[in-house]
């Protein structure tokens, strides 16, 4: 089972950089459908990815048709859109024999309507209030991938880690380390 975040013609390098960093931290493949609104050597993209750029697996596709041609037989593809009425949490992502592809649209115009209609049963929504048009692309990708990973039991991810200066363990929080006068309730 492999998870993929797929970006259709992304325009903002900072968003793609943040998503790339999320992909590194979640062992997720990043698929980019061209044209991109920036170059992959963009300084904003590199700043967002920090020093993890060599760790992210990026697959580039010339266009939507080329991307669809690469989908394996075991692919489960979901289109994330504010226009859907089915929530992303209403899907089971636990079949280990499948690869999961979460497709996100361009920041300004989303996914093509014809594509969304073609896969109408695969459109998912992140619930939100009516006070905004949509969530930020990088936030949306993180929300969806972490739901899939939660259902999958966070495979190949550390659920706990010991740090040399662990703020919650060991001698790091010894009495007197911090002297604060907190208000009493």
C-alpha cells in the first residue's frame, strides 16, 4: 500500500513545498501534474521543503491524461473538492492491497469540471464553515493524508520518539528548571 498526494497544476511554490515536506514526514509519494506555476528549483519551494528535498519522491506527469495512464490496477483515486457532498472521513483507506491517490486541484480554479464529473463517485469534501471559500491547499493535503494514515495505523511512522533533551521525560523537566509565577485559580 502506497499513499499519493497528487497536485493538479499547482501554482504556489510555498504550498507545494509544504506538501512535499508533509510527504517526507508521512512516507507519501508526491505526484505533480504539469504545467506547474513555478520551477522546481524555486527558492520558495526549497525554503518550504528545507533540507528534506532529497527525501521526497516526486513523480512528474505531463498532463492529467498522462497521470491517469500511470495508475496501477490497484489504485483507489479520490478527488478532493469543495463541491462534493461526501466527506473524506466517510471512506475506508485500509485495504493493504491498494494504492491511494488523493488528487487536489489548482489553488485558483480547482480541478477541471469534466474530470470531476467523470469520477463523480470519487469526489470527497473536507467539511468547513460557509465563512471561507476553501482551506489552503497544503492544509487540505495534510488533513486528508493524516486521516488515511490514522485509519492505516500510521504505517512505517514513529508514534513515539526519544529526544536527547525531551521536554516531557527524563531530567529535562527537573524541579526548579523553570521558575515561573503562574496565576493560581
